[in-house]
């Protein structure tokens, strides 16, 4: 059974079961009037010291930040750099300039955070300077860590739950996917998973960062039907991992077949390990596997990345669910590790 987090909404202006993609910083903090704030401190996680803000600076911070939009992220390392610690009675919320406000866990190792855009973050950097320039730093500041909430939702299929936990812990599982485990995965969504695998395996925070650091050039919106889709589609095409349906169309919202998924998994594997197989498939429907996919399906099957839907059937043209895709991406990640 899926795990849902049911919390009282009295302290929140948002749905804590299905977290929104964005909200205001006031909503994320649960503080809706500057008069609720009893004190604000600014601290540096690395040295464990802090400074107090004067009352006028408290109102200045709140009036500047309350209406700013923060965006949901899954962050493995939220506790670093400068934190703004906002106290309202017995409650405290810490906004980290590097990673946002952390509202709860996402499985193990990772956290759900809400972060300002880089442009809005620049408006708060005066607090970084104010802390560094202060000669009145006190010791003993407690950084707020919200670990009482866990926002990871598990698949309905018991066999898939361990894969979801592991994918979340390794920063491979997007939060949005936790609402659609049983649905057929789209071509765009599978690109997101594969992009996460490449980024995480190469120690990057995102596939865009991976491309930037490695000098990879790619065209945005190369395909006519990819305006607004996740950038992983463009990047994986530039890396030679995915192809379009034709020269101008990718079909991002179309479903992916099992033999297509095996092919893409194998192409990602080829970036890291030698890929080869001399085995032969014994499934009763092996003859229905497309010729171009036969090697990839055989390899994925031999190494346990993708098994059949039964002992006698592979179903190469069958659909592929999100939970199945998550499981195979985890298996591939562990293999190339």
C-alpha cells in the first residue's frame, strides 16, 4: 500500500500530501505576518555561530521575502552555507541560501526543499555579507532540521517499493513520479530517469550541469513537438542515446515499449561499461522482438536489468509502467557502479 503523509493543514497553506511545484516563501514557512516573528538569526552551518537581526531588519527581511516564489526540489545536502533562522513562538524555520527551506525527508538521505530562483536569492545575499562582516557573532546556534515528515510515497505494488526507496535515496526518483507509479511511462519521463542516472553517476546535481561542465553542446527544442518538455530529451538526443520518431518529431508524451526501454538502458550502459552478450533468449515470443532491438533486449535480460513479464514471455511491444522503469534504472545504476 502506498505511503501518504497526512498532516494538519492548520500550519500550512498548501497540500502536504501532494506538494505543489511552487508556493510563496510565506506559505513554505507557515508565517503570514511579520508580527508572528519573535526573532531572526543568521548563521553559518560550517562554524556554528550566529548573529541576531534587529527588529527593523526582521521586518525588512519578511517584507522582502514573503511573496517570493520558491520551487520544490529534492536536495541531498540542504545543510550548508548561510541559514536564516526565523522564530515564531516555539517554532523555527531555517531558510538556507544555498538550498532553500527544508520541509521534510524524501525517503532516506534526501530532503524536500523549496528554493528561491537565483535572481530572488540575490536579493537576500545582503544577509550573507551582514553575517561575514559582523564582529558580534555568538556561539551555540541550533540549525533547524525538519525530519519528522517523510514525503516519499511508495508504489502500490509491494515488489516495487524497495526500488522506489532506493531510487529516492540516490536522487533518481522525481517527486512527480510518486503520483503515477501505475501509469505507462512516457518517452519524456523515461528520458528524465535516464538523465538523472547519468547526472548522479557522474556526481552532478543535474544533467544540465553535467553538460555544461563537460562542454557538451545541444540544441533546445530540436524537435517540433518538444517545446516546453524536460531538457533531458534534448540532451539525451545530443548524446546519441535517444532518437525521434522521425527527423522532426520526438513524441514526448507517447508511451515507450519494453524493447525501446531495453535499447535506451543499454545505450546508457555503453557510456560506462563494456556491453556484450553471447546468450540467446528462450522466451516463447522472442521472434517478435524487433531486429534492431534484439541485441539490447538480450543484454538487458542477461544482466537482470529487465526480465520478462513471465518465465515464458518478454512482451517486447508491451507497455512499460513508471514503477517498472524505476526498478530497471536502479538495477542499471547498481550494475555500472
